[in-house]
């Protein structure tokens, strides 16, 4: 292990040189109160006069013909201010972008069927940056203008202006929100969401969100500039650390630029109860890295993928690409086993990510005195699975959704070859069937479609896939790499967490090489909104065109979509204008952005979803 620093060697052995308490929560994470994230309720009260659950006897059956959503008559209000700040999540003080002065952002809570209104104010005047916020995994049926993607469903929120997002809590379970403007996500604009509803499995204690993410010390603009540079050097960026709920320690001996740093900043802590079943809502909220999540000497029961309840199965580890979620139940220890603390771990893949320091830690306690004293765990880790399951999710036959939906035959099949290439200006970009995605901040595609203007000359950079009159669309992704002797050769490529907005799509197959046509568990395939496209492999996703709008499908690695890894699904365009008030809502961001951009230079250099400069390929 000579390539590892002493700090990382200590992490591998579980013997941290220092443990916790070096910085206050205000210094590491700002205004966030992590105590409010734990021991969550069964549901939020609707009014003092109402009794019982807000959903009554309704079952949560996402995507099934029996699916219904309660009309609670309740709107949950939030107010977010996005502003620059300095925090030290791992002890290294870094320039950040923050929701309400905290990292991660505030916990959004709602009951299934509630409306959620979030006023977002852009206070980035000193940085001259726009912004927009995406609420990951929601269908946004008839509210696509609230999906938060600049250049597609809104203009960016201009500096000094505000926009109020309004949408339904249309799922039950765990998710997150994040900036969808450039790679602002990697400078801190992330936060958790929890929607309460009928439970698919019983448990005793809701431990709340467990957010795992790679941390990059440089400001996001430096990262994207490096990735999209046309220099002859390496375009890779390496993460500096790995966090659980916004915390981890860092070896400050590695800091050479004088940046303030404290080596034992502190890790997140959780209090378990003996013999009780604990729900953990595990979310990969990172920028690039694939994570393996484990708990020393504890087994997990997986009960959902993304927002979809599944037949429970037991495992010692979770594989999570960026944007993916698993709700898991963990049974608390009993007897003498409760007399010690345990490590919760999340390991960045060294095969499918680029970490300098891949190991993230948090501490689990049964004894309150140990919790208060920051007693250091000495528990034994689960076996690493990086080599056993390289760069892809658990086998598709490991489980199936509780609400059964067979895979229908597709009436539109599109094969998409993914290539990373160097264009004529020397920039590394992605081609999807020889086209790179890019949008125009000032002309959102949804606005044009809402006007019924389907005959306008579509800019090829918008990379539009029109579903036309199709009812079931199948996308076959092939992750290829250009080879000097064979342009179709499957060579070593990256893993891509593929996210489709507005849908819980069926996952029919993934694996190495080309798809052989086999559908896994065709009578009830797994459904997700994000799935890993393996290196040198394939992913087959299928969705029903029941949600008119413009829906992006893209890799969730921040710099990959920066480099054009973006396709936009135009779904049932003839029905888009049936959505109410699109033009009035679009004007709220576009009028302010048009006025601001006339007086300021917009340094849009990437796809438009990720901002930095890349000269357009000619």
C-alpha cells in the first residue's frame, strides 16, 4: 500500500490518528441542524383537527394502473437563499455555494400528495452567476416548468432575482435536490428530500437521510475548466475526500497552499437502539463518484430503489451511482454487542471513480455515554466489493417492484452509441450518435414547444429525440470508445449514472458489451430514475410516454454532462400546450434573465446544464 498516505492507511485499519471535535458544526456545515434529520415522524400533521394518515386507505403503487395520489389540500412552503460562503466540511476551508448558509441544504419534508412551494433567491451578484434547482426523481406531471433545468424548462434565475417552484410530492420515499446550473452541485448546492406515505415494510425508527458524496476542494469552475480544457495534459479531476452527511476528516499535512485546515474536523454520528429496526435513507449526492455503502458487522435489508418499493432482500453492501437512492432497514444489535460503537462506511470505487482519498466514515453508537465522549469505533469492515461488482448496480434479478408492471413491447427503439472524442478544437466532448448536447439559456425548448412551434429549425445541439406518436420508447445505450482500428470496439470507458427526468423507467438489461436482446425479469422489471451504464457495456431503459414535455436524459457525472452527455426527449409534443400557464411561469425567469444577460457576459461554455467554456465543435 505504498501509494497510500498514512492517513488513508489509518482509515483502512479503522485507526484514525484523531477522532472528532476539532471544529464546530457551524464551521463544518453552517446552519444545518442534523438532529432534525433523525427520528423522523410517520407523517406531517395536516391540521390540528385532522386525525389519521393524510393518505387514508390509499396504497402507494407507483406506475401501476391502480395508482392514485391523495389530494391533501396542503401546501408546504420553503424559502431558499443561494449565496457564496466559506465552510470546512472535512476541515479544509473551501469556497462554497450554500442554501440558507448551510451544507447540505435544508431538509424538505412533505406528505404524499402535498403541494410543495420553494422560493429560491439568487444572491450570487458578486459572482455573476445564474442558478436553477432540480428536484430529483419527481414526475412533475403538468408542472414540468418546475423541473429546474435551465435552457429546457426555464431560464436561469438571474442574480438578484427569485423564482418560486411549485410541484406535487408525487412519490413516497427519499431523494434530494441540487443545482442544475453548470457544476454548482460540486460547490455545495445539494440537499435532502423526504416524502412520507404508506410504508412498504415495517420499521421502528426513521434515521432520516444518509447523504454520501465525493468532495472536491477547488471551486467548481476550476474543475470544469480543467476537464474541458484543450490542453494536451490529463483532463481528469480527482476528488479530495468522501463525506457522510457533509462530514469527514482530512489529512491537513497534504495542504501546501496555506489554506486553513484542521485534521480532526469530526464525522457524523448516529444513535441506534438495541433490537430496533432502523430505516436509513441512503442517497449518493456526489458530483462524479460511484459509492459502496456498508455498516460494519451489520446486515441491511433493501426495501426500495430510488422511489420504487421492492421485494426486500438482504445484503452487506449497496452500490450507488450519483443520484441513486436505497432505503434500507438495519436491525440493531442486542446484548454485549451494544457495548461498542461501529463504523458506517462509504467507499468511492477506485475502478469507476478518481479519488485521492476514497474512504468516508460515520460512527454508530448504542451507548449514549460513548456517543457523548466520541468513543472511536474499532469494528471490522465488510469485504470490499469493488472488484466483485465493477461499476454496475446489483443484479437485476435480485428483486422486483412490489407494484407489478410487465414490460410491454416497444413501438420505438433507439440505439444510442456513447463516444468520448476530441473535437477539432482539442476539447474532450461526448457524442451521442455523433451529436453533442447543448442548450440556449435564453430560449428554453419547453417555451418554444408550448407555443406549438414544432416546425422551428431545431438546433442540432439541442439533441432532441421526438417520441412522436409512440406509446412505449426503448433506449439502448452502448458505452463505446473510439479505437484506431475499429470505431465500434468496446474498450475501457467510464461508468455513467443515467438519469431520465419525469419518469420511473423500466430497466430491461445492463452488463458488459452489446445487448443480446435478453430482457431480465420481463414480467416485472426493476424501475428506477437513475441506473449505471457500465464501462464498455450496455444499458436498456424503457418508458411509457404518459408525461408530455421536454425531459432530459443525461449522465449524472457533473463534468460529463458539461461535455455534452445530454439528450432531450420531446414527449407527446402535441399535448405540451395543455399544461396550464406555461408562458406566464416561463416569463418569470426569462424576463429577468434576458434583462440581466443584456448587461452582463454569460460565460456559458458547456452544455448549458453545466456552464464552463468549451468552444462549439464545427
